[in-house]
C-alpha cells in the first residue's frame, strides 16, 4: 500500500547553507541504513522535503526499522501515492487507504490538504471539506474533530498526490556527518558502545580504537569488539576501527611501575595513543564510556589523571548515568547481548589487587619516567602495527 515515506526532521538550526549540509547528510545516512533492506529505494529531496520511494516490492517492517535508526529523523510518515488525482479516483484511493490502514474505524479525523499544483480544480479548503464528507458517507463510525482529531489525514497534491496519516517516531538527533569526527575508545564492555551511540546521535562521525593484549586476550575478545563496532555502525554509519596491540606496553608498565598504579598508567597510554590516531585521521575529540565512581579507575581523581594527558576534548556521554540507565540504552540499540559475552579484557589481566583510587598526577608522571627508555619505541611500534577494520 505504501509506496513512499515522507521523512520529517527537526528544523532548528538548519537555515541557509546548513540546511543543505543537514539534508545531504540525512539522505546519505538513509541510503546507508537501507542498503541491506530488501527492495529498491530512491532517496530524494523535493521542495525542501526528503522522501524515500519504494516503488517495487519491499519489506515494509524492515524499512521502517532501518529508517528509525537514522539520526536526524523526527517522524517517518508512510505515504500512499495516487497518480491520478481526478476527484472520483482520489476519493476512492483515500477511502481504500482508510479501509486498509485502520482496522477499527471508530475514530475522529480531520483532513488537511495542500494544493501545490494550482491547476487542480479544487482549492485546498474544498478538498478537505469534500473529502471529509466522502469519508463520513463511506464509513459511518467516523466523526470529524477539527481541534483534536485522532487521525490527521494529509492530502498533498503536487506533481504526484501524497496521502498520509501515520507518523512513526524517529530517533531524533542530528544526521551523522554534520558535526565533526570523534575517536571512540571502544572496549568490549557495556558502556563504550553506548557512549559512541550517544555521540553519533549528535551528528558526529565516529572512528574507534581498541587495545588488545594477545596472547593474554583472545581472538574472540577482539571479534567481540569488531561486532560491537558493527552494531554501533548500524546507527553511526561505517566506523574505522583501529586495533592496537598493547601487550608490550602493558608488560613494560607491569615490569617498571607500581602495581597499584597499573590501571591508571595504562589508561593514560591508551588515551595518548588514541589521541595520536585521532590527530592523524582527522578526528577532533575523544569519547569514552566512563561514568563517575563506577570502578576504581573512574573516581574523580582517576578521571583527572587520565584526562591530564589529552590535548583534545574528551567526551564522556554516560558520565552521570547509573549502570541501569546505560544497560537500558545498550539493550535498545541491540548491543547488550554482545557486550556481556564473557571474554577477557586487556585491563583486567594486569589488574592490581588494590588499585589506587585517588591517583596523584605527579606520582603518575614520576612512575611513567621509569618507562622513558622504552616507551617512545613501544608506542611507535604499536601505532605502526595497528590493524584497521572498517565496520559497517
Ligand atoms: P566499558 O563497559 O565501556 O568497557 P567499563 O565499565 O569496563 O567500560 P573501564 O574498563 O574502566 O570501564 O573503561 C573505561 C573506558 O575506557 C571504556 O568505556 C572505554 O572507553 C575505555 N577503554 C577501556 N578499556 C579499553 C580497551 N581495551 N580498548 C579501548 N578502550 C578501552
Ligand atoms: Mg571495559
């Protein structure tokens, strides 16, 4: 029945030149979301509106599901297209649409019409009034309510005629590609995929970095992170995932630095390396899944200690969230099942029994000086040997 979708998006802040950038990014993301959906789709912009056309056979549910993952979309309206708006035909098509789309016809409605094609013999007001009358005659249980209708039936006569009344909520946010690029530190946990999702929702393109420590961490642990990046990419678009072999750096820290400081020092090197890649690849900020007080390495002092090594802004979108709230989003985006798979994490392997919870930045710097002879070479090697996987 539906041959098109009218895509409604928030208009705030997209005047003038911004509008094109916003709409073009939105269309690109829509095409990306639809690439694996059965059917041929055409995504176009007409008179300041974005439409998705699906003229042949296609999977309606999958299409709606894909569109509801595209940031920037506020509402998705499935549209019936009438190619011959001659009055008797138009009433028939609209009536058949109501017949099919609403099983229970006990509702109030209002018709709202727009006549963009001024050659059409009825004016907008007439179209609305006459169509209302037709529908009341055809369906006796319907009633008109012009103030608070249950169903607002839109009829738009343009080069084609569009009929729609349903509105499916989109995810909101901004189209990815409209607000710069950020580097996500992606681990195999619950929090960092959610953090990436939230930043992408603001229109930011994501890249990611994962640190592993073979042979202490397995191939399966790495695959899990690739899978998580793919899940986030369903919303964020393709993610360039950098996989860094962190083993030698971890071993050096383990050998030379106080064990209770391991986690924080490790984190500081992760941030430094991620920032370096971000600079090389054109990202402007880092993103982590840190949340205040969640674990020893996320106290205020620990956060300050890891933050201190970064020159770029570090975004922590779940900083004030309880675990339960993060889990809810993780479930909603389909990451939870993967996140809870029990594979070892590179940080947990070298973890100390009693990690410092209030690290002193000066003390960290002193400990790190013990790595002076080796660390530059190790970091260079880690960067040089990185593996890049395009996810999505
Ligand atoms: P997550 O659920 O995101 O793994 P977590 O609760 O396990 O987080 P930590 O292990 O303390 O928390 O990690 C805090 C943040 O540091 C993570 O959210 C992630 O951004 C980053 N991080 C931790 N380990 C890694 C890793 N191996 N590779 C990349 N980033 C990491
Ligand atoms: Mg983790």
